[in-house]
């Protein structure tokens, strides 16, 4: 039985006052017991958020980590061990904004995946196709390649302690959402791919959907059999809307 996870990616949003207000809203929110909830603040706010969250049922994650797990000479980066020290449980790896805007390669993504795990954090590996790739009928191929890069480099067992997030790039921050059937088809494909390696892994791994998830579409998406919650960007910046989304992932 997979416990759903709803993860709020705050991206590069929030001045201190905004974060205080958001955390205050989360502390008062009506969140379901049968859903794991996590928030991913910008690095500069991680410690503040960990300290201000008065409830232990909300986990904190980081949006990125350095390729090298320990401390060292890598100006501007933040290591997985430093994030773990701040009590982060999860790290986003391979988000499309980092793949496409910041040019992160599969090799870098694998290195960050390893770093996260070596610091006892759980990587949330993001995969997904661009609009052009979808229109060219390449969705499954792209997702298989992105997952395959990690499996080939690190072995399929590396996914035992990981989460996968399917995030079609054309749906991120655009207001466009994959239909529940479109999303389910890709999630089922990912699970089938993993099942070819290990039936237990395929059954146990959580596969989140991300891409303009909102209070109005979350229940339909999360109702699909292979969608185990969501990675939520814009809508996670409002505590009321985010908690509605979290509730939509419960009682499956
Ligand atoms: C994201 O940043 O991972 C995301 C899915 O953003 P949004 O929900 O705003 O589309």
C-alpha cells in the first residue's frame, strides 16, 4: 500500500514575511493523516521553515543539492549533508527548470541523486517531456530515457529509496494540465518499466504527478490508480489551496 505524498515546491518564491504567513497557514491547516505532506522552500528559508513548523507531520525538502555530498570548496552550492543537518528529508533532482534552464545533464542529475542518498535523504527524481516531444509522440521514450539514465548508472535498486515525479514540461506553471487519462498512461508506463526490473519496486515506489495541479483538478488526477500524489508548484504558495490539494490525495 503506497502512502500518497503531496510535495509543495515553493521554487524561488517568498520573502521572509511571506514565508512566515505561509507556514502559519500550514500550521493551522486541516491536513489528512493518510497523506504525507512535504514542502520545499528556497535554501535561504529552509532553517526558518523547519523551526517554524509546529507540526511534525509536515516534512521539509530541498529544491536542489550539490553534486558532492560532503562539505568542501564549491562556491555557492549547498551540500546534501548540510541539508540533512537542517533536517531535510527529501531533495528534488532533475526538475525541468534545472534540466532546461540551468542545463543539468543526466550525469549531474545522477551525481545529485547519489549525493542525496549518501546523506540519507530521499531524492524526488523529476522526469517529463516538452511540448514538442509530446507532439512528436516521444513522451514514453523521453521518460524512459530519463529514468534509464539513473537506472543504468546507479542500478534499479537505487530507486527503492526514491520518489519519481512525472512532470510534463508543457504543464509546469502554464495552467495547462495533463488530463487524468494522459497522466495515468505515463504513470502506468513508468510502473511497467520498473516492473521489468522488480515487481516489488514497481508496486512500492511512489510516482507523483506535477504540472499545474490545483484544488480544482487534484482529486481527479489523484484518483487515478498509478498516481500517488503530486508535486505542486504555484498552488503550494497558498496554504488553503495546498491543504485542499493534500486532502484530495487521501482516502484512495
Ligand atoms: C513544479 O514546479 O514542479 C510544478 C509542477 O509547478 P506548477 O504546479 O506551478 O505547474
